[in-house]
C-alpha cells in the first residue's frame, strides 16, 4: 500500500511549514551525500530558508571551473 498523492501548495501553518522544511532539507542533504559517495560525483547543494538562512553541502572543498546557478 503506497502513500497518497500530496497536493503541492504552501503550508499555511507556520510551525508545520518549519517542521516540513527541516525534514525535507535533511533528506535532500542526505541524498546529495549518497549520490556523491555512490557515484563518485562532485555534488554541490545550496539551500536558502524562508528567513534567508544558508544551508550548504559540497562533496569536495574545491570545484574546477565555474558553477552556474542560473
């Protein structure tokens, strides 16, 4: 038995929105780490919260070339 489809819309409850953000952020960071480890890929992840706080992950401390975020 699978999960039901979740309607993609803004979560109005401030506390629920923060909890969801924290859980999804941690899941995304974990997936980025796993991808870099399993596939020997260079991965960079930048997340800005609604308050403008920065969360980042990089599989390497140095990336050759330029990263285009556009």
